[in-house]
């Protein structure tokens, strides 16, 4: 039975941006297992280009990126055509209170997650922010 107001994860595209191939691939596996469609980018310019071209429903964005960092990407994506795309910032850096507050003040940032990522928390956050329900799995899967 479908809940009114909730959509299927298969209708949602998540852009995963991380310069570390292993993390990008792990996030892709976890996000796809939840039923979402995914697209990958490994640096800031590629993330901006794909966000403009594909209009993803959510972006998982690592802060530490080559070429242009996560903060620059966040600011660039506040342009008109991409301003409404919500972003979950992912970082391996220690986040002091000032930095955390600075990130939270960005209009397109919904949340931040520190590495190592707790995948169950991340997937719950995705479903919550995208208003989807986890895919029902048969016993033994």
C-alpha cells in the first residue's frame, strides 16, 4: 500500500560527488540498494555540469574535492536553475561549530554527514528529505 505524499525512490536521482573512487562506488551501491537512481561525479566542475544537465533530486557532496572544493560547488549551485537542488554535505574533516554553522546557513544544504559515514543514517536521511519510503524486501534478501 502506497502512502499518500510519498514517492518511489526509483523516481529520484541522486548525484554522488566524491573524489575517492572507493567511497563514490560504496555510496552508489548503498543508494541504489535503497531504490534510487544514481549519477557520479569526481570533482567540482563535473558535479556542477551534471547538476545543471540532469537536475538531480539530491546531491551527496564531499567537501574536499580537487579543482574546486565543496564550498565553491555549493555556492555555484545556488544559481537559478540549480538553486532548488538539496545537498547533503559529506566531510572527513573535523567540523568545528563555526564551520558547521557556516555550512548550515547555505540555502541549498539540508544536512551534513561526517566520515566514516553511517550508511543506515544516510539512507534514512535520503528517504526523509526526498519523501520516499524504503523498498520493501522479501525475507532472506
